[in-house]
């Protein structure tokens, strides 16, 4: 049995860089779009949960085919193993956490 292919796709969405994994990347039937299917996320029942991956899962869990405008796609890379799906700041490249690190109204003193 042949090993499944895995792709890491980086694209712009709402001013952030999304890095996600999928099993298939194809030209879309829509002109100027790229279709991603077989989106892959980490295991739901892990003890340690990454909030960024959970946000991506919540946003894309029921998506069968994600059609991206070609001008928003930064890279498509075939990889051997799935890494962690992340959302990065477009300017700094730093990982964006969907939850605040300290409660609002409290100083870090």
C-alpha cells in the first residue's frame, strides 16, 4: 500500500499567515483558485492541547475542500510527516495565540 502524501500549505487570511496540512492539493475548477482537501489536524483526545490547532480545527473541521485564491498562497510543500498547524503574524512571523496570555485588566507586575 502506498504511503499517503502530505502537504504543508502556507497562505494569507485576515492579515495572518496560516500553515496547515492536507492530503491533496489540486487546481480548482474555479479560475485562479487552488483546492486543498483532506485537511489534517492533531488528535482531539491528547492530554496537551495546542490552542492554535484547536482554533484551526474549529474553523475548518467540517470543510471538505478549501478553495484558496492563488494570490493568497505563499507556499505548498510536500512533507513526510505532519507538523503542527500554526497561525503566524504576517509581519513578525511570531506564532499567534488565540487566547490572551494574561487576563484583561491585570498588569504583569
